[in-house]
């Protein structure tokens, strides 16, 4: 999976927090429950076990993402066509509004800051297009005015 270095580091930091902060805290809860006597009828024990299972699953999921990650570098960027890491300016032909989005991975997405996933429905509509080309989304027409 293609991603930015920032995204890679964010995921790596999340794994670190889960593994070295959250998991020890949950493990301590499990040990406390065990030391308090019978675990057969102790719902807190089973809740802690379930939480540890969820933490381990999340660690495995994020680790898998990083193991297949390809870090995007500037020399991979193209300015002639909409691809990963393209910043695309376009006009909404219905409203006349000028808009701009940068296409990155789903883990980099931050719509409020103009970053959408290249695999989002809107991102997919723009992907592979050139300046001056038109695309449609939700019954609206758009024209790409700039790619950088």
C-alpha cells in the first residue's frame, strides 16, 4: 500500500502505544482480577481478556498494513495526471465553485483539510485524468483546472 512517511510514522506510533502503553495496562487489570480469587464468575476478568484480544487484533492489523507499505517519495509524483499525492484543483460546473483536494491513502485522509483517499468514490472519479478533463460525481459535473 502506498502511503506518506507521515502516515507510516503515525501508524507505527499507534502500534507502539497499543503494545507498550495500552497492553501492559490491560495485562495489569487481568492480573489484578486473577489475584482477587475465582475468575469463573468475574465479569471484569472477561472484559479485560476481551479488551486484550481487541488490542492484539488491532496491533496485528496495523502491523500488516506497515508490512506491505510503500513509502511515497517526491520523485514518484506526476504532475501531468491525477495519481497518488496529486493536488487537484477543479471547478464544480453546477455551482461555479473552485475546489482543491489532495489524494492520499485512506489512512492519510483528512477531508476537513482537503485530503481525500485515492480509493474514495470521489478520488476514483478523478484518478487518471488530466488538466481540462471532465468527470461526474453524484450528478454533478467537474472540470480539472490544475494538477500539482
